[in-house]
C-alpha cells in the first residue's frame, strides 16, 4: 500500500501536516480579523541580475529550512487554531518582461491568501527586466510582520548569492516570550501624559470589495538621506520620529487640526528578542495639534519621547499580558479590537536600514515596502526602508491624497535646509524625485 508523507499533495488535495503549535493570543487576533478582511503585505527587492524561476523556487525551499514559519499554514478546523506544516511549495509566478512592481504590489493586497489548511502562507512574483529582475514576496500576516518579512527577503537574496543558511527552529508565541524573557520594569509610566479621548477614537472598517488600492512610491536621494540622519542626531531625535512629524505637518497644512500617526513597534529591538520570521510587534500612536506644525524639530523630539514611553519593555510586557488575558474569541471582536488599536490618519511602518547578509554582494540594489492595506476607511499605510544609503517610501490607500508622499519628502528637505543645519550643509536642498518604475534609480 502506498503511503503519503505529512503535507504531501495528492491528486490536488493537500494532506494536513503535523501540528507545530497553537497560535498565540496576538496571532489569533490577526487570524480572526482575517476571516473577513484580507491582511497581507508585500516587499520588493530589485536585483542587478536575471534570476530564472527555477533558481528562485529552489532558493525558497532553502529559505523555509531557515525560517520554519514560511512553511506553515493556519488550521482553523479544530477547537483552537494551530500552525501546521505544509508540503505545498511556495508559489512562484513569473510575469511579462517589464511589468512594474508597483502594479504587482497593489494587486497582491487584494488577492487573499487562502485560509485552507495545507496551503502556503507566502508567495512570490518574479518580474524579469532584461539582465535584471524584481522579486515581490507577499506574506500572510498570521505568520510574520514587516521586519520578519524583511529578514526573509534579505536571506532569500543571500541564498541567491550562494550563501548557505543554518536551519532555524519554530519561534514561540509572542506572549510566552514576553512573559518569560522580558523582566525590565516600566520606569516611564509615571511620566506619561494624561489620556486624550481623541487618541482612542476607533476606526471604521470598509467591507472588502476587491478594489485595487492606489500606490505612491518615492526614494530620497543619498544626499538628502544622509543629511536627514545627520540632522536628526543634531536635534536629538530619530529618523522615524522625523518621518512621523513630516507626515503630520503635511496633513496639518491640508487643514487637519488633530493628526494621529500609528507606528508598529518592533519588539525584537525594543525587548532584545531574536531576529526571527514571526510576529513581534505592537502598535504605538502619537498625535499633534495644528499649531505644532510650525516647529518641525520640536514636534519630532516630542514624537520620539512619546514613542520611547510606549516602547518601554515593561509597558510592552503589560500589553502582551492584557491581550493574552482578554483575547478576542470571534471575528467581530477581533475587528473591533483592531479598529480601536490601529485607527490613525497614517500608519508608518519603518523597517530601518536593511543590510544584506553578504556585504560584498552587488545583487541587491533596492528595496521597497512593506506595502499593505487593512480595510480601514481613510487609511494611509506608508512603508519605509533604507538600503544603499537611500530612504524609500511606499504608500497604499483606498482614499488617495494627491502628492502625499512627495509632500512628506519636501517637508523633510525643508526641515534639513533650515538654519540649524550648520556648516555641514546649511541651505542645501536634496533632490526627491519619485521613482515610478523599477528601471528608475
């Protein structure tokens, strides 16, 4: 009698594989939300050589050995949702020569990743460009966040460059790690400002319609990126806080009196957790009044201070414990929780500076994303990543604001050109030309 290994595909049917572990409270919340609302995100790598589809498929197999979360699916059929190993290969689609990654990234957000047990939770699109190519990876949000997706993409490039990666182990649920390994007290709670009821106003979900989101993408040039980082150090703030302040200024100049900015906080960095492909983030909101737009660097410093209070290990551990104790048990409860927790004028997911594993590699020339929509009305989701000395921004929305990303770049250039930018570059402005096609550099 023929036998079938766990996860093997037989006559079009994917046999359910071995259960790895139950979903943690945070993972279950995302999964429940995804019952009615596709929630996935995409990252793009521009490479300076042609990659055959067979080579990419082989590299994705090796990537699963390094990051086991890329080889699981969510099984909701039992009393509790569990991750199961899947034998289904990571799908690779090759599109026509010259297809722009922008169109692919937007389309990927409205192609739900199947919840069927045994199906893949990540997929790849290969975009040939002569002797170059782009690779778009799209991840189901139950298995990882933006920083984890970036780790996977950088490791994929390393494999394509010939590096052998050591096998990895299945990551634990976030709440278990926070409860066991994070012991730092929250020393900043007493300094937190009083609650503003406007901060907690929930968002309204729009039923998923399959409508293609609008996308804007732009790269700062190296000169402006360098001056931004230098000026942030001078002003005792961070590049991310400056991005938040710039976005707020843009909305204030367009007439909004009160602006909220949502920042997904990477718990790997905040709490010293391992750099793994898995969900390790929490949300932090900052806000500003219209009058604060007149002093950009003061607003950026205040934003940084507010984020520092919210990303303290003690505060994050307490939030994890609260979610574990009061996790939603239905899709409706998850939608209400997500709407309350993520409502903002703009979400800025900043993955920071991306460093290839092999510093000598010339394969990776640019990164874009993460690109994502979450079905909240009026949302603007801005993905930011810096590689090769250039900060790149990608915004997706169903309610486009013309020139939003370009205006954010212009505000940053304006702030860096103020008189406080002393003799190292006072008065100079950076070029911030948008890159609308993969062939632009």
